[in-house]
């Protein structure tokens, strides 16, 4: 007999960045962070977890290719989930002993890995979510987020939809370092995101080693976690609760700047933004200046891709500018470009290079059941 369950999980993009660990093994952060969960119509991981007495070892297939489950982080996640299942089996003798069986995991993204989007957050969230469903665990999304966190820090935020905070916690065992909902999708559903995929040949410094270097070498980083983030965390949560876009956007851009400043302050320095990324920052500032109000926010993770947040009501103006500059790239089919507002800014014809595609998406829901297997 084979037991199986499928779940999907979303990508999230931080608006207040996690950068720095105080405990590498438990993946405990040096600061709290905030993110927006993106719609699974455009970006999601679908994972089917199965177990059976006939399986001889734990195995994982990612987008059709066999991968090792033998990393310490994944092993930690599997062992936590098995422990919860054992507790159920100990209480109820009639339950099948799934905790003793090997797992086969099949995982697929609905977006090309080549798009250069970090998929580890959706990946770990879907893995944990699918196994929790297979094991019929009673644990809450916040409980499961602590397991996802051990897989990849940012993954803990993908256990919720809408607007999410990862509270850093204080305990040494990490039991209070978990994701919580700031506001559900329904509270502020008209938040849109435009991802500009920036072409890039060079291999970035992976986030895990990048943040270790920053913690070790950047004096600016100490200032960020002590003096900047704690207050910003409270202000950003408030801006979400009050749906104050200009404030939310300003804090988001400032936090992206602050995070990349600590990267530059690391020794040797880490560069994630390239010339195209910087040009997009300037464009968004020009747009906000020309309108006289902040209607769009940029943010960048550990790579050159831009994520632009804006509200539905300003779509025509925000995409009007971005389309005018990047009209030759793939991804605009989704909208009626003729209805966009032409930009009032004078554009340089050379600005359009460096972006390979756009992904138009929006705030979305948390992990979902899936019938696909
Ligand atoms: C810049 O979650 O990928 O995207 O915990 O080592 O797996 P690990 O790091 P990861 O770091 C994400 C860093 C970031 C900011 C963020 O998502 O908050």
C-alpha cells in the first residue's frame, strides 16, 4: 500500500529583509522580517509526498530530476515531522506506522528555474506542508513554520498567505522563532507585484554564506539589527494594518537599500545589484517624483531581479512606465498594454536592455491542497 498527499506552496518576497543568523543549525535570525506572499497562479511549488513499506530509502525528485534528501537541513525537517507523527501513532494504536516508512517526494515548480527566482522558500514550505498532510498532523501553520525555517529561513513565511511576519524570537532552542500572519490576503487584496527578471551571468554569493560573511565583517550590519530594523518592523506592520501604501512602500525601499548596503559593507564586499537593477531603482524614483506621491516600491533579494510592488489603482501608471521601457521582453501578454498610461518621464532608448522577462502577479494565499499527483 502507498499513502500519499499533495500540497502547493507560494513564493514570498520580503519587504523587510532577513539577513543574518544567530544560530546556523537552527536557522535562527538576527532580526525579524516581513514579506508579501505571491499568487500561486503565477509562482508555486507542487509537492506530492508518499510513503510505503516497500520504499527502500527516502528519495526526492525536483522538476523531474533526482536530488539528494541527505542534506542536514532536509534531514532535520523530516525528523521533526516524523517525531510529530510518532506522537500520534503512540496515542492511537490503530494508525498505520507511517513514521517508520521511507518517503518519496515529487516536487515541481510552475515557473522556469531559469527565471532566476529563488524557489527554496516555496520548495521547503510545500515539502513540509505535503508531509504534514500525509501524516495528518494537527499542528498549526505557525508550528509548521518552525520546521520550514530549519530548511531555509525565508521558507517559514511561505506557510501563510497575505502579509506575513517572521518573529525572530529570543529562546535558544528557537521555539519562539516562527511565522505569524500580519494580515490576510482579504485585508489588502489589491497589492500587485511586477517581477523584472534581470539577466545575469555571474553566480551570486548564496544567501547562506553571504549573510554569514556580513554578520562577521560588517559594522553597518550591527547598526542595522540594533537601531534600524526593530522600529521598522513595528512601522511596517502598522502600515499594512492601515493599508498605508506610501508608508509601506517607503519602508520597503529603505529596507532593500539598507540590506544591500550591509552587503557592500561586508569584507570582501558582496554585490547583488547590477547596473540594470540600479537603473530600475532610478526609474521608480523618477516615477514617484513625477506623480508627487509614492505609488511604487522596488525591492531586491540576494540577486539582481527587481520586485516592484504597487496598488491595483495605480497599475496603469506603474506598468505604463515599465512597459514603455521594457516593452520588448516576454510576459506582457497578460495585460492590455494599449490601456496603459504613457509615461510623462523622458526615456532613454538604451534603458530597455538587461531585463529578460516580466512576471505580473499579486498578493496570494498560503499553501493549498492539490488533487494533482
Ligand atoms: C535576501 O532564506 O535563502 O531573500 O536561511 O540560509 O536558507 P537560508 O537563507 P534564505 O535567505 C533569504 C534572504 C533574502 C531576504 C528574505 O527573504 O528575507
